[in-house]
């Protein structure tokens, strides 16, 4: 990929993000970056397409009609693939935990030179659910599968989109990219291979500003819905009745020129000092209130790791103009035909 050959960095980052969420959520390596044509990967992507496909066709909204359609039947096949994979992982993980417990008890019974031998393994999100199941009999395997699938489904597409847009925007602005390079050089020096630590992430202040500005222009989730629990009167006197669902278009909210001057301009300086007096609801890339994104801290950490790894090793040059990139505001704000860049080794 290095050199004069342009490639779609969105696809590369998406495969990487899916590998990450599989390992952190399920404790299972699926090697998407090596074999992106796996049935599980294809099913994940097709399910996203079917959600939008059905939303845009009201005649498919009734469940019985959807199930009878060819798209609905294909959707069920994809769901079956995803559910069977997750069920398999849960069964295998339970067995692994039994073996690990036996091994742990065996090792703790041994003592060498006064030091107890105790094998420890990093816990995945699935492990936390399985731990909870031991104390909560109402938490079934189906419940665990649903929670894990949610993290899998929502935890890779949104993160990969944010990291891709930010990387592409920086490729269009060498002056900002140079500041990112300088910050990363201050943290890592000339070492291109050392793993990123939590302390390193805390020092990536300017990169965080770039990510926030990228999320302002291209929020991973372009709109959110809320059901009104009471009547709402707008400033112009329009009354919204209780019980309706209101859609908040985050993509346009973040382009309010009264809050963000020159809203179409990519400018990380907007976030170097959070603007005093700005409403907390003027910038909501992770939604807001009691139903905000449960994984926003994880997402920001993952995006910092992904983007910093790229810019520690490469200078990224845009292979197309932003105005030539088609933007799809579906479940996730994604590029219609990818984000093409070229890499130059630093």
C-alpha cells in the first residue's frame, strides 16, 4: 500500500476495527484483516445494509411481510450465521473458563521459591457477562448473545468510520498532520513499534482535538431518535404532541454556523479550548443524556490507538478531494465509495 498506489483506507481500518472488537468483546480472534471474505464478516455487513433497505421501504415494515420477502429471508440467513457464531463462542468460552479455573487452582497449589504460580488472562466483555450470569439466574445465554452481538455490531462500524474520516481529513491538511506528527514524536520519539499505553493516550491532546473535529463534521451516527414522554412547545410556538418520535439530525446540528463559525471547515483548534457558553447539546457525536453511547470512552481510546499507529509510521496524502467523496448518512456516516489515500514512510 505504500508508495504511489492509492487505496481505500476506510476498508482497511474497518477490517482492523472488526478484529479489535471481536477480541475485546468476545475474546475470540477472527483474523478479518487476513480473511475478510469469511461468512461471519459478510453477514455482519449484509445485516447493516438490510436495516437501511427495510427502513426506506415502508411496505416492508410489518414483520410478516418482511419475513416473506426475498430480502427478509436473506436477512434471516445472515442473522442465523451471526447468532450461531456467537453461540459457539459462548459455549467455547464457558469451557475455557472451566479449564482455566482448574489450571488456576492447580497452579496456586504449587509454590516455587516462595512465589505462587497463577496464570492470568485478560478478560473480554463476554467474560464479564458470564461472571454476572453466575450471580443472576435470569441472565440467559440468549441475553448474553444479544448483548455481545450489540457490542459487535455497534462497536466496529462507528469506530472505524470515525477513525477513517479523521485520517482522511488530516491527509487533506498537511499543516494539521504535521502537528500530529510532532505530538507523537514527543511521546514516542523515533520508536515506531512500542505498544501504546494508557499514559500515552492521555498525552495525545492534539490528536484528540482532531478526532473531535472529525466527529463534528462526520458524526459516526448521523441521527438519533427520541420518543416524547410529554408535550413539547418549540420556540416558534409549534406544539409537538406526546408519544411521537423526534429525529435529531446530528450531521446538521454540528454545522450550525452560530455555534461553529465556518462549519464546513476542518479546524481542530475548535477543541483546543472547549468554548465557554456552548450548550452541551450543541456537540453530541455520542448522543447525550441517559441513552448516550455506553462505549464512547472505549471508542476514543481505540481511535487514538488506530490513528496514532498510522501517523507514527506514515505521512498520509489524500488521493481525492473531499468534495468528490460521496457521503452516505445511513446507520453510520460512511463514504459511498471509500476514502482513497497514499502512504509515505516516515
